C-alpha cells in the first residue's frame, strides 16, 4: 500500500475531522487506453464507530476493474455481486458490528464509497482501478479527471440517490490529492500541456512521467492534460483470445476532406444564464457567443435563447445572419449575465420543439452551459424527440461531463468541454467546423470475418478527426484488414483501412484481462434489460447500474453500537456561482480564498446540500410529530390506518421505542386511531405474552419490508429496526409469523400509495 499518507487532519467548517484523509491518483497511458488507480485512506479520529460515506465523480466511461482494501491487519479484495445482494450483505455486516466496504455506482459518472463501522482509531486503505478509452479530437488526446461535484439545480425527489449519497458542499474544507501520469509508446513524444493545473514532466527509460508542480492540488476543479501530436498514428486494431472466442477492438481516426457545406443552416444558440454560471462560466459563455457570431455565414439563419428559470428569445424566430441582425446580437453581449435563476434547460428545448422553423433548412442547436442539473434523464428524453443535433460547449471548472456528452451523442452532435483558462476562440472554431462539415451517420465495419457480436456506440456519428471505437467477438481470429466505410452526408463514399495486430499495446497492460471487460462494459451500455445487465456485469466482474463491489471484514471485537454517519463534503468548484475565480488571484495553482461577503451570500442561497456555518433556528418548523395535533387527517379507511399515521410512526420509531410513556406519545390528539390499533393487536395476542415493545418492533419490521413503505425508512432507522428485531429471542417463529400476518392484513398495505412526504427527515 502507498506509504505517503499525510498525518494532518482534514476538517470541516464546524471543526469536525473528516474520515477521508488522503487521495493519491496514479495513471498509465498507451495509445488511447488509460488505466487509473485511486488510493483513498480513511481514518476514524472520533471516540465512537462511524460510517464514512464519500460520493465522488469519475469519467462517464470509466470501467472499474478491482477494489483492494487494507485494514489494520487484513488485506481484502472486493467482489462484484448484484446490487441488492451487496446492499443486504453490507447492512447485515454493519448491524452485526463488522466492518464493510461497498463501492456503488449511483449515476452516470457518479459513485459512492461506503465504509461501514470504522472503529475508533482504525485506518482503512482502499485502492480501486479503472480503465477507459479516450478519443482523439483533431490532433489532441485529452486526459480528463473530475475531482469534485458542483452544486446542481433541481429536486432530489426525482433522482435515484439515497439521502446519504447526495453530495454536500463546505466552503471551508480543503480536500487535496496527489497525482502521477505515465505515458508509454508514441504518447511520450507528444506535446503536453494542462490548462487547469501547474504540471511538470520528465523522460524515463520507457516513456514520460507527468506530476503536479506542487506536491498536492485542491480538489476544486477537473484535471485536464492535453497530449498533442500531428504525426502520431492514431488508428489501430488488435485481437486477443478470451476463453473460447476472440475479442477485437478497432479504433478509427477518420480524416476526410474538410469541405464546408454551402447549404444554409438554422443555428439556435442556447445560452445558460442561471445563477450557477455566475463568474468564470458566464464570461466563458460571452466569449463563446462572440466567436460564434463571427463565424456564422451571411446565408445562415440564427437566434439566441437565454435561459434560466424562464427563457428569453432575441428574435421571435430565426433571422438571416445579415449585418444588422448580427449587430443586434452582439449588443446582447454587454447585458448578458447569470441572473435568470434556476437551470431549466428542458423548457428552452421544448420551445424549440414547439416552433419548428423549416422543413427545408436543417436546424442545429449550439448549447452553452455548465450542465449542473439533477433531472438529466428528462432533458435527454426531450432532446431525443427533436430532429436537431446538439453541439454543446460545456464551460466551467467542474462541468457535468456525463450529462452533456450523452445529450450530444443521442442527438448526433458533439460535446466540447472548455475550462476557464483555455483559448475559447480556438475551441469554438474547431467546434463550429463540426457543425458545418460532413459526417458519417451510419458507419459500417468490415472485419474480414463475420463477427458473432458487434459492439459499437448506440448513438454516435463519425466526424472528421474524431476517434470512433468498435468492439467485436469472433469464433476464430480475423486475419487481414479492418475497414470502416460509410457515406459522408449521403453524398460520397469514405473508406478507412486499418491492419490488425500492429503491436498496439506493450506489456504495461494485461490486455487479456482489460479488453474483454471493456467490450462487456460497452455491451452493457446498449442494454436496457436490468437482469441481462446484472448477468453480464457479474460474469465479467464489472461495476454497473445493477452491481456493486462489496468486501466484509469480520471482526473479532465487534462494534457494540450502530455507527454514526459521516459524509465527506465536496469542495465548491473553483469559480462556481461567482465564488472565487480560476482566472484571478491564483496562488500555487489553487483557488483564492473567498471573501466574507461571498461566504455570507452563499449562506443565503437556498441550497439544501450546502453546509451553512449559521442558521436561524427560529425559522425552522417544529418536527412533524410535534405538529400533528394541529392537523386533521383521514382516519381509518376500510379497517386500515391513515397513510400519514404510518409514515409518522416510521420516522419517530426510535424516539417512541425509547420513551417510557410511548403509548401516550402515540395518542397526542383526540382523533388518533393509532392507540386503539396497537391495543387491538395487543389484546388479540395477549395469550402469547406479547409486550407492547414487541408489537412496535414487529410493526416497524413489517413496514420496513413492505413495498409501499420501505422507502420511508432512513438508512439509520432501517438498521435500528433490524437490530431490534434480531434481538427478539423469546418469541417462537410461529408466534412472530402470526403477528406479522395480522399486521400486514390489518394495515392493508397493498391499498396505499406512498409519497415522499418526509424527504427532509431522511438525511
């Protein structure tokens, strides 16, 4: 294990030590394949056992390969199992007092590390590895590593995140990392630069090594390293034998004549003017718009739509790009600001769908945004229904890469991410060529042998000087030339030939392990059947939406109590929302300290994931349990309790169970039926010598495993109920079965529809 861990404590704004103490990242690259190892060290400085939870970003196409753990005295290896099985094993271990480690994918490019029952003074070192295929674009290969999750707009109710997985931000925390990148083969001779960090590089016997100029860097922005070469051979094909078949990868870098089409287009320019764009991002957006207006041809039509909580159109409909109309658009630059509230991208796209301008002229969308929203699936679904291609410019220091790239791919466009210190003019010029140049919409691959399976991107046009990766499986090894062909804009034929097995990779990679799992990863991305995804992912030991990594350390000395939850806060992205700036006051490559005025403004923002340093306690409403005597609810319906009664009972189980006067607590208002319900069950089973506490525990247990109510239980409350249930030793299984059946029947659980009425309670 890595021995360079720092000993200083990382703390939050409330002076609490953070369990996650150290992150080291090491990567190796050859051709367009990269393998990255992430080393995290967790330590519990508290006097009680804790559960450390860290939600973090990875590249959208990261293929996780392994999870290794070093505890105080053991080395463990994580195993991929179905998600439900992993979650059950993890919870059982935590409740039993053992230490459990679970890594799960909670969204595209979003992961959560769970370290349950980290005992006082214990340290755990975790290393996970992943591989990914990068794409050459023009003459640049871009290494991309996200380090923080920027605050996002939208409701948590519509996203598949549990409360403990939702990222929190702390303005006072400083998470840091160390970094090394080794380049092998021809990559070591490329021109290297980073627009985000101060780096240094040096040659060694087999390649080049890149490190941070300073020992550490803050985790407040994406790490970008550009590798530039106009001479390096960028296409290749290779095959390996795996079990009883051959698996091949062909990486094509097409180069065809870049003749700009003279046919007019309608360019709808969508500009994000929401509050998150304040500061660096809106300045980038202004510069992007300025360059775009200089590139539009005078026979094209255009319009500008600024959006936030609402949207505003510059013109009622797209107008010809003559001198007067372009001048009016340029005047907009002086007043453009991030002052339009939330990020309602969907409403702006719906406006385009509602007003189709012409069937004769092709419409394109050029979207400028940081992409910081939660409801990404809704936006992608709306965009897929349009006939427009989305060419996206993602701006900011921690862009939502997975969302913006998927949005562009499913519509047949391209996404370009631009950091605050990159040359916007160069990026826009290159991006604009893609809008007006030709592409191959339906590429075909001739492998010189019929494959049993072909795996290629579900949505992806082939653009000039833009890598296109394809996998295939065969009964025997193909020999000869692999050919990419297709019609460029249905006008002319293009053919690219690649010879197979050109020593594409040296022995720095175990290609016999990596290529089959890469192929399986892309195969899973094209499947919607959850059972099929789980089957492939478990078979190839892949992280997916249906599988998790899990490892259990069975302790000799077990935790005597359930752990306290400790979430690792995120750093605020540099320059996000106008707090700090990447382009100003940079010292040692780090974000400048925010002013007291900026901190005060942040405290006033309505951001539920932001850890405030102060709040007005008088402004908070009293708990629901104490307010309910002032409310009126529907009572028993067809022999079942009102839904609200049960939800309140769930969320107050612990305080009720520990109370000496719990029956009185359940009968806080005259119309309550809860007391009579409990009394009815107790009387029915009085001859079984059931105590009132047993009834409470069994009732909670039944609700916990009911389809209707299980999501109303917080993570902590689930554990309390299960632990209490397991400690009932003096009831026979027959009696417990009778009571649980009675409770299910009396509650008529299948008749209820549950809403997340107490979402604020689940955190």
